[in-house]
C-alpha cells in the first residue's frame, strides 16, 4: 500500500510538472502582451512592473482583426457544415447501398490518406484561379472539403447499425434520404457533434491554403492576418502577442467548452478499423 501511495504521488508530481511546462508558454504570451514594449525588450520578468493594455487596444482598433474574425468564422462554419453533409451521405452510400465499384471507391478514400495536402496545393491554386475564386470565401472553403477520416468514421458507425432497421424503414415507404436524416443521423448525434467540432477547429487553424489563396488583407483569415501585423520601427512583441492571443481565443474557448467531444473525435479518428 505504501509503495502504491508513493507511486501515485510521483505520478501526480510528474503530471503537474508536465502541465506547468505546457501552460508556461501561454502564461508567458499573456504576460508579454500586457507589458510596456520597453519592458519586454529590456527586462525578463515573470510579473509585469506595469500592466499596459495598449497592445490589445492596437489589436482591436488599429488592425483588421474584426474582418479576419468574420472571414475565419464564415469559412470555418462553411467547411464544417459542408464536410459533415457530404461525408455522412457518402458514408451512408458506401455502407448501406450496394452499387458497382463501391469497394473501389472506398479503397480510393482510404488511399487518399497517403497523399499529403501540400502535394495538391499547386493544382488547387490553378483551379481556384481559373474559377475566379482567388480572394473569395469560396476559394478558401472548397479545397478544405476533402477530409476522408470523417467519411471513414461515419461508415464504421453505419456498418454497426443492424440491417433490419433500414429494411423496416423501407417497408414503411421511407427513401434513403429519409432513412439517413430521420433515422440514422439522430442515432449518432454524439459522433456528429464531435466530428463537427474537430473539423471546425482544423478549419479555423488552417494557415497554408488561406495564406496562398488570399492577397487582400480584407479577405484574410485570422491565422493569416496576424502575420501582417508589423511596425515601421521593427518588431513589437507585446502587439504580436496580443494579436496572437485574440486570434487563438475562440478556438481555446470552444475547446474548453467541448473538450470531451474533441477528445472523442480524436479517439474516433485515431482508432479507425481498416
């Protein structure tokens, strides 16, 4: 019993140390953002001598942060809604409807994991340019709609639903759309919520594609816009930290509110059966 207690104490201490190591960069960013700029570059203090919120005033009122927030919100919600709708219908068809080439199509979806998204950037950019979607919400959203893991997670769930349930609904005169949206989808609201949250966070944090497809500051997302905050007299660390904190705050709040769902989504996406 004594050895077990000592082991639990050591595990608790180790956990606290790891938590402090994880939280320290966040603490340092917050402290830096509320220091006067001169103190940031001349002193290394863990508590500011003077609390100065001018960096946040600059971020809120002297940048396009509001427009960046709107762009990120619209594109992230758009990506999330479309990905969930497309994926759930695709997964239902692959799981419940027999058609020629079904296994081949599922194999292609599985094989898409081997293709890094960065390898598609050039062809996607040329396509968006030809469609006239550069510097538009559509141009930001469309290439981010390919998330095969969502299809696979839904298919695994639909495969576990008894076939008799669909057959009974068919006998009652229900079509496939009615069966999907009125019967199957309500059975997995937990999975849908978890996948929607993780997809939203991924879309909000996306940097490479929004960076490439937008060159107008008014159309940039938050992750791209914060790279445009500069000063003619050099780097302003307090300002940069304030903008970064405000940019990350919506995702941080969403994670704190829905952390159980996020964890569930990560477990689903990492525990996929072949």
